[in-house]
């Protein structure tokens, strides 16, 4: 465990310096960019070690892995404020479980998913399992290929309005992934403009979740407020969850 702690500490320092350098190059304050540690396929013990090193925000993309992992971290660190984010494509029938552990869902891409999450939040609040509305981001599809998740850019405002009418959801912004077919800088510039249009109608939508281990500098230059880093922190993933 000591070796793993040291490895994670070194990786975290390197990622933080990478973010700091990108912020300097972009002329942005460092505190404008949040680090989201993507723990998918890695054990709860890694999240616990990172939380002890000062990381407060973690992300998962599969509910069946995230729910027990979040519970394990909470049990190990009951006094440490840790926030969990759902960043993967999710089915509507997972909404009830997801609102049980997630502080934020970054992958809302349809009115039906938004409605399912709102219904699950309402039930959780009624039964005392949740105190607050759920923060959500709309996942944008930058190339229009919705098979990988995300709503086409032309549908962003309509979905934002739908979410804005819910008392159980709070629209916090827009999330996107640079498609392999696009230059990251161009992709994130497109995403940034789309996010600005959403923000003009929905003032709470201040977050732009963009950039991962390999392209976070390009995302930060285009205004990203949240970078999602997995490999840079934990190393390369295996093919299956441990």
C-alpha cells in the first residue's frame, strides 16, 4: 500500500502540474479548473488513497461498479468530503441507484433520462435518502454520433430548457468528449461556444467538463472548468473491473 500511495502521489503531482501549466499558458487562474479523478476499473482503495492526498471529486461510468465503491470510500473516510460524479452513458432504469451515490450526473443526453433522474430524486427526497436536488450536465455529441452518448449540438438548448423546468434537477453545464475524428482544439472550441449559448439562457450552467489525460491542455485553453483524468492518475486500465 505504501508503494501505491507513493505512486499515486507522484502521479497526482504530475497531473496537477500539467493542469497548472495549461492554466498559465491559457492565462487562467488555477482555481478555475477542477480535477475529476476517474476511478473506473480501479479499486476503492485507490480512491481512498487519493482522497487522503486531497482529491475531493471522483467519477465513475458504470453504476454497478460505482455504488459499492462509493459506499466503501464513505465507510473508510466518514469525515472526508468526497463528491461522486457519473460520467458514463446510463440507462433510465439505473436512475434510482445512481441518485443514491452520485452528487452529479454529467451524462444527461435525453429528456427521458432527465425525467427518470428527476423522478428518482423526488422519491429519494420523499423517503429521506437525499436532501438536495441533483446537479446535472448535458453531454454533447460534437460529431452528431449519438451511439456513443450525447445529444447533438442542435438539441442542447431544448434539453437545457427541459431540465430547467424540473425542481429536482439543477443544470450545471455541459460535458463533451473530443471525437477521434476531430482535432481536440477544434472540438473543444465548438463545445465551448455551444456551452456559452446554454449558459446565456441558464445562468447556473457555468461548468464546462472537457479534457482527459491526453488532451486536457487543449480543453483548458477553450475554457474547461473540469478535466476528467483516469490514466494520468492511476495508470493504464485492464480490460475488466477488479
